[in-house]
């Protein structure tokens, strides 16, 4: 059986557009002698679409589009993901019954599992973690089995086609290690000739490696081939933007596999499936991917697709001379013609000649548009208007003179740059401006709201500072193949340059200690069992903090005393759980690259910082109180 | 049996603090001869705490606190909600097994349901809609029953106490109308003497009325009393702030009930429960609550608690002379001493004497601090720096002259007010500044990012413009009992006053048509089956749009032709699904008052506006294309 996996770009929320492109692909496949074409999970509606699932007009549109695809299934079997409606039943939220389903159309008809109540395959395992909330909108097969008073194993059945028997799975159905039921195991005991997993699996660094391991082991165990087709494109749930890398794949009955290349692009993978005989593919498992290369590819892809989504063609990047804005500028330079990228340096009295020169050097090397707009006059005006201002009660009974302190003036500068200059400049340039915050800064809110935290997208906000440096080097060495980011940018002391205390020429800068704080913050945010101060202090006292954090240095070299260590820990923990949260609520969308990007994959509440009793005990013991 | 319902304020994320207050309450109750004290669901950890459920240190702390409460159960039965841990099992996300549980402690021991595997009552129905995501973190009793290969009805059993048999329920367990199982029905078939529902049920306008209807019907059907204890306080999941109004209640066996008053306050409700005999309470069901009064109470309570949460004591409100900022100012005036509230008017050349006078009149009537800070100089400076600016490529090969258009200059003014003046002023004043956007503006993004959309909290952003007017009137008539908000504010044409086209003295203002657009937008956002353009246009053509929207006027009076109607519909739908989403992503937290507050209760993705095929057909037919 000649099968085509159609790794397609899905435009979430635009069913007709997706369907039109699928119809064109079906026609092409039919002409090429393909007997079965498979599209990804939720190929018609898109997968991450917020609560748009609650709009009946949208649901009816998706249903209608599904019918159009059914009509195309003459001479070719068409498999695709769509929302399946049962308008007579309700979900547990009282809304109309919806399933996340795989439709199999042959000769103008939908064919469902042999023993199921519906003519489509229903997703059994609905992920409800990280950014996923399938169970918010869809009824799963387990609930249906309870409702129908039938054993689940009866409802999980293969789909009989004319020339083969298909074991249908949707994404999570094959990631069953933590569930008490295994759809794949149930299907394995049937006469399915092959297994087809249609997925909408967002890119997460290192996930492909894991999937190849898991899926090829499964195919080998089942002694039957497993086909996997995934989306490309981007989808977001507001705060967090996810890219889809495709990497659709065929796993043969012996555990070998063949990938659909390239990643992050529409492509097809054709396979001749010997029905009733084992499939053998050449080649071993791919080696672990090039870490920084994949990260850089995901960054460029996600940013490019987000520009397309927002229909943005021109971008303004505020460049400070530091590495974060340099990396952002360089990334956009790969995506835009030089005349559509404007770099702007906005010096105040605190900016050194060093960074101003570096900023201009960057613009020269990136060969794009550049401007220098000082903020001195405006900052002085704000100071004049507010510092020393006398406010009073309307009846004159009380008055008070206001003053702007040093920290306040730092924030005035940051806001002046973004909300006054960059926003107006972007408007005049006919585009948007970027947020250049990294994950280290975002974690502890070392950033000014309406200042450097403003922007239409924070595309490097899922990268720790050290990862930003690594991307900078990679961009020079591999992507540009030349010095695009000046070396001075990378050797510079990281500094906001908002006060004399942050003079880079004197080696003074940010209060963050790199890379130690990267590792510390990562343990709070990205570590599987997210660490809290009691864990950190416990490891410190046990002498294995460096090992736990994966930090190559020695923590005792950074903090001469336990008191200093604890003061630092609490300072940043307070920021992470305090102002950090408040700032992230108003932060721009973050491009997700790894597990636990801020936003929908790292949900949080403003609650104020909290310490456990065990922590307090450890601390008291340590400080000898 | 003498029972006390302890309607307590829960501080989410702070288990020790909550536990200490519960211990104090237990001691008081014991002294008062109470035999059973009941605290709300998740009284120890809090209910809406984001992904903090993934931090083991936090979970251990909650467990430890539960143990402390157990120790207090000598001479009194102590019932409370907490997370229950089974460290040996896993949830389906691979994380440690957690249940949302009711603990019943008697004589120093926890007692569970007769036939359950654990010494606590596990929540059966986990809500997974609106702001709820219980199933993201907790394993429910249905999944446990499947895992244990036991019928669910066997696991739902009453808790035997020495002097009575308790039927335990957690919140959603009693809201079973859309579920295929009813824990209450199963419990009804047991020998339970009474039912106790511990809840963490956020305030939603009109929900209490519904609960009283549902719960008293249930108690009457069961012929046994139903006790309900709910939290007070606020909890948030970042974007959306929910208040809890308490209103704990006893429903007697005949359907009568008695409420714990007041709402939105810590209180206790004592009840003598005749074991084995019916309970009779005097009085009929309360009448439907005073709509605007409840709304106003919820606004004041939520705002006050959010101030406390953020430890904010001073507030700056930018006042335009319009109704939104006047209502916000008046609300804060109820919560702060006069010297801690600063109202500031920030005129530009486009602001009329009318609004400037109204703003000052408001400040006079609210008797608080006031200032007037013009933005003219700064706006002129921004124009000088950017309008006409020549940008060029670093090698001089290309150049371009930028210009700031009219709309751009409007946004420059709005950002100047918020990000330059208000932010600096708040900092100098030692406080925060507010966001005064209403729900109508927020829906269609009729607001400037980093401008009037900035602020620490958007407390009226769940109110349509007409509701803001109603609150204004209510504040004058009932809350202040005098003219606090000048009548001129309410009769003024709503206008942003950012250009000559918005001259209020000439009756020119915002492009929004009140109250029609309020009703239109509400159908997109708050209506149960959320409307889309195809619904709206369909109703328009059927002549029943007014009825569907609840709009008292005639739509044909607003739009002379179908083409004009369609142009308006599409203009605002494009804004709602387009820039509106992008702006809401960076909006401040919204205080929720009703169903579908923006943020976590109305989840959305940036996808660009979309229209169904059916809409296109209707439109073509209407326009005669």
C-alpha cells in the first residue's frame, strides 16, 4: 500500500484555508498513485485555538470542511484530524459534545473503528499538562466508555479499509507511560496491519530524540510499522507561542525509522507498506540532534512564522550594545531585507562610548537601517515635571512634595526608550518593535514594565543568558558564516547602563551572576520536580548544590559566607515569586523553545513569595540562630 | 450535633499562615461547645495557585500543615480541604499523585469513607472549564476507581463519625447536572445523616442565586440537610483575579436555607443538627440579589484585597473627566485615606476645558490629592525626534525619512500619559497607577498598549460601558450618599480626546455606539453559545437581532443600510479577534465579576479574524453580490 504522510502547515482558526490546501494535496497524491494520504491531528481547525471551540459557527464550519474532504476520497483513502461533533450530547461543562478525532474516508464514506459508536477514531488519552488542555474541550474515549457501559477495550478497535487494516492513534495515545490504559497495547492485540499516529506535537527541545526512542521501541515490540505525521507552523495560546517542527516519521517493524525532512517545513514522506509482511527501513536511529543548531533553527522559524501571523514586515530593534539585543537584531536580519530592519541606539548620560560604538558596529555588520535617538531631553523633562512636584488636596488642606529616587529614574529611562521612542518609531517605520528580554531576566523581573519588557514578541525569552551567548556564537559561525555580532558584544560586562553604578568600562553591571543564576533559576522553573529554597539550601548544606544545578563553578567562591548565600537566594526567590510574576502578566508573548516557557506552560498566580517551615529551620540552623 | 461552618479567608500559597488561623478558630470553637468545625475546600494551600502544585517542597508543607490540624481534633471534629498526597503513585502527567480532598479528623485521627482506599474523601468531579483546571493537577475518583478495578459507587461512601454519619462532597461534586455520574445521588442511597459540601467557589454574578436554587432542591430531595462552606478572599491565576464571597449556607431537609452573612467577609455559621430527625429552618429563599449592589460590593472587595495582596497603600489614578476614570477614582476613595489617593489630569491641546473642569471637580468632591501635569511638551519633543527623522543604512547606501501620522500621534499621547507620567508619578508617590479600561474597550482593543492599557490592575475591565454608568450612579446614590461623581461626567460624550475629531464640546467622541456595541460584544464574549458574525448577520436578516442581543433600541436606526451594518460588524469583529487579542496578552490583571472575564476564563489565541463560509454566503446575499 502506497502511503503519503502529509506534513502540513496548519493555520489555527482557519478551517477553510487548511481544507483548501488539503484538497490540493489530495489531488496531487492521487495523481502520484498514492493509495492513502494522512494529514496531522486537528489539521482542519488547528490545535491551540483558546476557547474558540465554544463558538458553534466555528464548529459547524469545521464539520462542513470535514465533509468536503470526505468527498475527495475517491480513488484514495484520506485520513485527517478534525473536531468531531455530537450535537445531541453534552460535555461535562454542559457544552456541546466534542471529540478530538481521526477521520478515515474511503470511497466517499467515513469508516470508523469496527466496534465504535461513531464513524471516526476518538482520542483516548487527552493531555492536560504543560500547554495542553485537551480535556477542557474534548470528551475522551474513557468517559464515553463509562457512559456507554462498555469496556474501553471494546471501543478501541482498528479501522477496516479495503486493502489493509489501520490502527488509528492520536498523538498522546502513543505516549501512554503514565496512564493506566494503553490504547496501543489494546490495538496491538487486534489484526491491525499498521499503526498510524496523527499528531499536533509542538516543538520542545530534545522531544524528537525521545519520540524516536519510544516510538521505534513500540514498533519493534508490535512487529508492525508505526507511521507518525505531525504539523508544522506555529500556534499560540496568547502568552506562549509554540512552533511545530513536523519530523513526521515511519518506524519499521524492526525498530528502524525514516524521517520526513526537512524539519520546520511542509513536506511529504511516501512509503510502500507491504501489507502482511514486515517493513524494513535502512539506517539506524539518528544521533542526538545538534543542540544549538536546532535551537537556532526553532528561533528563526518561530520568529518568521510569528511575523507572518501578525502580517508584520518591518521591525525596530532597540540595540544597547549588549548581547541580547544583538542576537535579536541578527535573527531578524536573517528574516528581513535590510531596509525593513531598523536598529536604534538610545543613549542617555549613563551609556558608555563602548556600548554606543558596539551598537553602531553591529548595525554596520548587519547592513541594515540604523538611527541614534538620545533620551536625555525627555528624561530631564520627566524629572522636571515630577521631581519636586507639589501635590495637594483639592481644598488645599494637605500638600506633599514628590521626589524621584535613583531607581525610579532608572525605570524612567527604560520606559522612555520603549514606550516613547520605540513605540513611536515602530509606528513611523510601519512595523513593530521587539522585546529583547532573556529568560534569566524574565524569571526575576530584572526588567522594566512598559520599558524593556515591552514589544510585540519576546523571541529569546525562553533562553537563559548563557544560551543567548551560545546562540550569538552559533549565528556568527554557522548561520552568517562571518562576524555579524561583534566579539566585543560577547565580552562586554552585562549591564543595563541606567546609573553610574552600572558603568561597563569599570566592569560594573547587572546584579545577576552568570552563569550561576542561570542554573539556579533553571532549577526553579524548568527542573522536573521544581526546586524551592528548602531544596537549594539543603543541597548547599549537603555540599552537592553544584551537582544538582549542573553548575560547573564553586558556589562557595561566589558567596564567602552562608549568610551571603542565603541573602542572594532570598533576594532572587522574592523577585521570582513577587514582582517577577506581576511583570510576566503584562509581558509580550514568549516564543517557546523548551519545557516550561513562561505563560501557558508555566502557569502562575500572584501570591507573594513563600518559604516552607523546613526552609526556615534549615536557615536558622545555618545562621546559628 | 453542634456544627460550625467557618467561612475563612484563604491566602493561596501560604499554607502555614492559613493553618495557624484555622488552629486559632478550632480552639475558639471548642470553647464554644462546637462539636464539628468545617473549613472550605483547599483551605490550607489555596485553590488557584497556578503550577505551584508541581513544587514538592510546597506539597510537603501542605501535608505537614494537615497533620497539625489533625492534632487539634481532640474534643471536636475538624473538617478541612487540602491536597492529599500519594507519593508512591503518579498522575497521568507523570508527576506525583495528588487528590483534591476533604479531611475529617476526630480524636487525633483521620477518618475516610467506609470503603475507600484512603483516609480522606476524594473529589469525584473535577471542573475543567472557565477558570478551573482541577484536572490539570489532581487525580479524580473516577480515574482511581478504574485503576483499582472497583465500581465508583463503592468508593463514594459516607464518613462514619462517633455521633453522626457525614456525606462528604467537594464543590463541583454537587454540581452534577452535566456529568454522567452523581456523587450526591450515590451518597443519598447511604445512611449519611447529613451532607457537607466544602467549596472554593469564586464569585460570579448571579451564581449564588443559582446555587440556592440547586442546593435547596437537592436537600429537599434527599430529605437530609446539606451544609455548604465556602472561602472568602481573592485568588488569581495571573491574568484574572477572582473574589470569593463566602455565603456559606445550610439547606434544611425541606428546602429552606440560612446564609452565613455578611458576604465577602470572614464569618461563622453555627447550626444545631438534629441527628436522625429533620432540620427545619425558618424563612424562604432569598430574593434575587440587588444586581448593581452586589456588583459594587464585589468591585470594592476585590480591589481592596488586591491592594492588600500587592501590599500597595498609595494609588494614582489618571482622570480624564470621563466616567471610567471617575468610577475607578471613586472606588479607590472608598478604600484609601484621602492623602493616599492621587488623581492626576494630563491635558494636551486636544483636551477641552469641559473635561479638565470635570476632572478637577471630581477631585474636589472626592477630597483627595490632585495634580495637573500637561503632556504637551513631551509630545512635541517626541514629534521633533521622530517625525522627519532620517534613517539610513550604516554604509549610507539607503535612507528614508520617517513621519508620524495622526493615529500614531494619538497613541504617542496615550503612552506619554501612562508610561511616562503615571508610572513615574506612582513611583514618586510610593504606589501604583490604575488601568481604567472597561470591557467594551478591552474587547475591541480600543485602548493603547503601554498607554491607557497600562496599570497594576484593571478593576472595571469586566464591566461593559453601560454597567460602568450604572455603577457610577450607584456609587453616588448608595455608597457615597452624595454627589461624588459629578453629573457632568455621566452626561459627557465618551471621548478619548486625542484629536480634533474627538471634540466633546462638539458632541464628537469615540467610534463606539453605546449601548448597542455593549450588547453586540457581549454576545461574542459572554453569551453561552458565543455568537459569531454568521449568527449576528442571520439574526439581523431574520429581524430579531435586538431580541437576541437584548438591545432595547432598533439596529436599523443606527445603520441606514445593510452594508453599513455589515461594515460595522466586521470592523469590530476584526478588532476583537485581531489587535484586541494582541493587546489583551499584555493587559493588566482583570478583576472578574461575571462569566467570561478576559484572561483565564476567556482563553484566546492570536490567529487573526476569521469568518465562516456561511457568513460569506449570507453577506453576499445581503449585499446582492
